[in-house]
C-alpha cells in the first residue's frame, strides 16, 4: 500500500519532501517492491508461485481500478451518481413516438447529468430509425415523381418535437458544464492547499494538541472541499492519504489519542467489510456494485488510517471482497454479451427474411400490400430484438438497410411498370368526367338517367389512377353526378304532386266503377268497359307507394269481364293490355323487358310440350291398333289442342308487347 502512495507522491511533487524524517525514508525502503526473479535465484516452483501471485494481484488491481475509475468520474460531477437510480432501457426496441415521449420525460429532471447517457442513447436510436425512414421516403419519391426537376422534401412533426426537446437538454447540459467548470478548479486549488498544510504539520516545535486540532480541521475541510476534475482525482487523493498516514505513523503524537483513533478507524472499516460480505451475496449485482463504489469512497475519503499491523490485512480483505463482486459483475456482463449474441442471430434471421421478400415476384397491388405489411412487421421485429455486440452493430445495421432498400427497389420497379396502366385509367376516368359534365344539365331524365347510372358503373370498373390526380378527378366526377341527380330528385318531387292528384281521382273513380251495371247488350257493355279503362289511364301515374289501387281496379274489371261472358282469349288479352299499359305509363323499361323475356320463355315451353305430345301420337300411329284410337290417344290430342290455343295466346301477347315498343 505505502509504496504505491510513495510512487504517486513523486508523480505529484517531483521529489519527496526534505522534511520527512529518516525513518520515513527507511520505511519506504522496507515497503518497496520485492526484487525480480532475475535478481534472485529461485526454483521453477517458486517462479510459478510468483507468477500466480502476480496474476492474482493483477486481477485484484483490475477490480479496484473499475471502482476507482467510476468514483473518479462521479467525483467530478456528483450528479452522475443519480443516473444509477434511472434504469437504462433498451431504446433500440422503442418506436419513434415512444422515443420522443421518453426524451420529453427525461429532460424534465433537475439533475441533467443523471440522464445524459440515457438521452444520448435515445438520440442514437431515434436517428438510426429516422434516417432509415427518410431513405425509404426518398426512394418512394424518386420512384413516383413525374417532374425530374422536383426536389425531395419531407417534413416530420415528430422530428421537430425531438429536436425541440433535445435542444432543451443541450441548453441545460451546457449551463451545467459552465457552472461545473467554474467550481472544479477552485476546489482543486483548495484541496492542493490542504495537502500542503498537511506537509507542514510535521513540526516538532509545535504543541501537539494544537497540531492535532489543526489536523482535524484539515480533515473536515477536505470532506467539504467539493468536486475536482476526474483526471486529478486519484493523484490528489493518493497524495492526501499519504500525508495523513505519515501524520499518524511518524509524528510524535499522543500515543493514547492515536491508538483510539486507529481503533475507531479499524472498527469503521470492519463494518464496511461486513457490509461488503453481505453485498457479495446480493442477487442484484448492479445494485451491489453501486453500493460498493460508495463504500470505497467512504473508506478512502471519510475514514482515516489504521495501525500498521492491521493496515495490509484489512485492505487485502477489502480488495478480495471487491474482486469477488467485480467477478460476479463480469459474469453478468458475459450474460448480457450472450444475450446480445442471441439478438444478433435474431436480427440476421430477420434480415434474411427481408432479403427473400426482396426476390418474391407478385403481380398485383393487393399482393404487394401484403408484402409491404410483412416487411413492416419484420422491421418492427428488428428494432424490438434488442442490442447486438457493439463491434458488429454498424455491420448489422448496414445489412438491414441494404435488405430493406433492395426490397423497396424491387417493389418500386413493379409500380413503375403499372404507372402506364394508371395513366391509361386516368384518361378513361377523365373521359367519364367530361361525359358526366356534359349530361349534368340535361332535362331529358328518362333518357339521361340510365346513361348516368351506366357511367357510374364504368367508373367503378376502372382501376387506380396516379395518386396525385385521384382526389381531384373523383371530386369533379362526383360533383357532376350529384348535380344531375339533385335535379332529378327535384323533378320527381314536382311529379309527385300530379301523382297524388291522380291517386285521388282514381280512388274516387273506383266508387263509380263499383256502382256500374251492365245493360245486357254485349257491344254496348264492351264499349263502356273500354271507355272506363281509357278514363282510368287518363288520370296518369300514382305514387309508387300507392300502386295497390291498380290491383283494386283490375279486380273490378275481372268481375265485369266475367259478367260480360267474353271468350277466355278476349278476356285474357284485355287484362294483359291493361297491365302492359300500366307498365308503359310507369316508364319502367326494365319490367317491360322482363315481361318480354317471360313471354318468350313461355312460348318456348309450350312449343316443346306440343312437340313431345305429337311425338307420342306418332308412336301410337305406328302400332298395330293405330286405326282404333283408344282413350289415351284422344286425351293426348285434346292436350295438344289446349296447348296450341295457349300458344296462340302467348304469341298474341308478345306481338302486342313488341308493337308497343315500335310505337
């Protein structure tokens, strides 16, 4: 221990002070490093033992250096100790939104340096993701731009928020550093002055009680001297501690007071060792290491030396326990490195999947949407996979960006190919827009409405157009169609007034029909019924919701026809004629077309039935008993006659319907 402090002292002062007694010099010689194996003849076993001891000492020193370096950094800025209370999260797994929220939360802390490392990690993760996003947006822009002179621009409100919060942190950090630098030099000068005063305490002419009082004052001033630059920490502390030990060991102090102080210091250091033994069994290694740092600081700065016979023993015990905790911490780091290696394998697998997707050819927009969703999911998995070993971090990130970039290029080549189709679709839709605008003022609603409905159907069948034109042409087309159908709605509202009047007239006329009595003269009554039909038709259409009145009218007609004793064909044709007139008045061409199709099918069915029956008759005619027709043959002939009569009726109906279409 002491020889190390002598070396440090010489670094600090350039030479040992002349005032140090010969006994000090003798002690320095006694505690100097042992001679090397080259100067002393040793056996091979002794050489191996020394090598083992040297390795053990090196391991111990590594553990002590880890503590010392951490304390030196925190000594410069005491707020760094508080960062241990804020867990460092794996910010690579955060989304951009989550990173901005976390940054906003951290900058509100009063101790800006306690979150410095956290914020720098957040910045690193944010910029990695954001720059990757910008690259993707730029590739999409280059693939879709029409004007070669158009410049790429992308504004992200999220990036603006991040910059705003980070600037707040930077201003706080700069203000903190400015204040810190102002104090560090002053504190360093103060501590160096204390060391100089310690040197001057070795003065045999001074009263021992006054010297002891002065010494205690210096120790108290040292405790309150404040932070100094971390690169001066070990150097200044070793210098101070060396002179404190000299004061205890070599000045002619009151032996009783010195022994009491030694005893008290020994008890305090034994308590620290007992606590460190408990920390060696602590499951939270990081927590144990942080407390160990504090205990080392107390050992070195707050507790004085112990007697020489205990000094090396107690220090060696403390350093051995320190190494034990340090080794457990190294095991923890090894575990973390193993997890990072697993994360690396996961990320490599993700990159491989993206590379495969960058070669799978698909031929539709919907399929590409599925591929894009797959890559987006893999991209999120990549960021959520956690940290990888630092030595391959850049390489892994570059491989990921390359895989995504190749996928985007492959995707963009597809959309370049379909851009021509989209332009063709644009021309088709623009033609429909022009047609809709041309018809939007038409008042020939019967002719125009089917056309407007047709162009709406055509619009639905046309595929995508370039995105930059989509909203504009859709608005023009929708406005033209809405304008026309609004006019149609107004027109129908005007028609409804007449339809309501027609309903009222027809409702009143039903009472007249119910009271009508036939005269008994066939021709007079038939002409009267026809006149009633013409009057009814003359009233016009009724509202759609009140079309049931037509059924009531037809029932009254059916009753009159039965009383009139018309032939079945005449009755059926008059009923059909009245029904067709109703459909014609409603301008419902779809129902008229359906009626025509129905009649044609009925004609075909009856013809097939007649053909089948005639084949049956032919079969019976070729038999031995053909001359004598039995009851079955007669029944078949009767059915043929009925079907032929029905066929004529269906044909007459179809003829009347076709004549209506030619008028």
